[in-house]
């Protein structure tokens, strides 16, 4: 199979879909890999490293996209839509439930789209989402700590406080991978941390692993309001696999929050869990509504591209190899990859995306034929 590795074009997105090690795994099995020149530079990977791994360096994106399978990090942008076509297998993060235009472009093109974020194992694990969730969770606390500083528009609160002065009050909505990693850093910085989640077993787990160093609350409207209104930093860490995140903080709630408080909405790439959220970029990351600073960068891990690229490739490579070796048969026979299939030959094959836009859903096995 011919596999293409184009350069990412999203604002400040310096990750790349494969490392030289991943490329070597493909070329050793006699697959041909086309790497767009400069694709890895943002992650400190030179073209020569890809050449040494057996790849061919191509001069433009069109050549990389001409492959049988394209491996990326982020969803295609509008300028990349013309590359989408029937017969192309696209393996990347898609987040379709937050982007109707992209969803329709993929359906109209007939491209086969397998989304990292919906590849799901029988134990309901999301192995290709997890590494970036770990990065985003840890980053959320770091970023939040920075934006709490007054010169960034925050309340001027130090995360850990000092003797005689209370630490920052940090509220984390969601106790999954993002939330747990955000909590790890926030607790380590000395903040007062509260995690809210619907799953009582998850709250028990967090209480155990943190040894009582954070508070846990069952998530409901009352507890969300009670904690968020007193928070210095709120981290939105909600995930509905493949679907749109629900709004847990509404516009009407913002005037009741502390002036200069900060919201980091990690869920923004799935529509956001805050009604006032809208996707921002690393070059223009924040905006203020009703005195509350919002940070809603949809590709947070792109700010630490080398760490993120290698963490992601560690998880995606085995699936990319399976797809390269066996094509669509791999999707037919692998339950995780069938969960990952979002579009195929004009059919929408993920129920949560179909529900988000009121579109027709087709079972993956029916679509694959």
C-alpha cells in the first residue's frame, strides 16, 4: 500500500502523523511511504530521518495526499477537502460531531474516514484518544495556572498559594483521562481541587489514588453551580465518544462566576462543554465574556509537538500497520476499527455523529458490504 504523510496546516499545529520509527515499520513490510517535505520539522524530525527510515520525500501536499491511505493528526481543513475522494482511506482525528461542514464534505467525497477518537476496544477504552487526553489534561492545568496571572487577565491567584494565603480553587468537570491528568498536575501544584463526574465508581477511584488530596462531587446542576461559582479555574474535561459534548456551564451562569476566573474547555474539539465556548487557536487563544477568561484551543497538544507526536504514534502505529497490511478487511474484522469508521463511500457510519446532525446512520458492516 502507498501511505501518505502530509504536513499539518492547522494554525500552530506542529505535530505530525508518523515518526521515523512508524515509517520504518511500514517500509520494512514493503509499503511505500510518501512524506511531504518539512512535515516533521515542527516536531524536530528532519526529512533525512524519514529517508533513513525508507520513506520518499515529496515536494507538495498533493503528492502526499495521492496515496492509498493518508495518516494525519488533525481533521482536514477546507483547503484540503479537494484531496478527499472515494478509495482514499483517511486515518486521523476527525471530531465530526463538532463540524457539520467537514462531515458533509467527507460524505460527498466518498472518502473512508477512520477517526482516532472513536477507535474503541471491547473494554470501552479509547486507545488512540488516550495519549492526547493525557497531554491535554496536564497542559490544561499548566495553561490555567498561567492565565490566572493578572497580566494574562486572570484573578492574580497563585495555584499553590503561600503560607497564610489560600491556594487556587480548581474545579474539573469530568473525571476521565483528561480530568485525572489535570487533577494530577493541579494537586501537585498545591491547588484545592474538586472533580465532578456522574460515575460514582470513577469518583471512588480518584479518591483512592489521590489519597484524599482532592474533593470529589457527584455531577448535577446544583453541585456544578456550587463549585463553579467559587472557582478560580474551571477545566472542562467532558467526553461523549464520537458525540457532541453537553453544555454544563451556560451563558446565564457566567455573571455568577468570579471576575477574572479562567475556563479551559478541553472539550471544545467536540463542541465544548461551555455554552460560550468557541474554538480558538494557539496564536489567538483566549477571549473574555462577562469577566470570565475562556481558553478554547482545539489542538492543545500541538503546543508540545514532539512529546505529542511520539505519544500518539506509539498508539496509532499498530492500527496503521493493520490497515496497510489488510486494507478494509482489517476494518471488517476488527471491532475497534469498526468503531473508528465514521464515513465510507458516502455513508455515515457513526451513530453519535449522525445524531448530532440529524443525518442517516448506516451500520459499518452494512456500509463495508
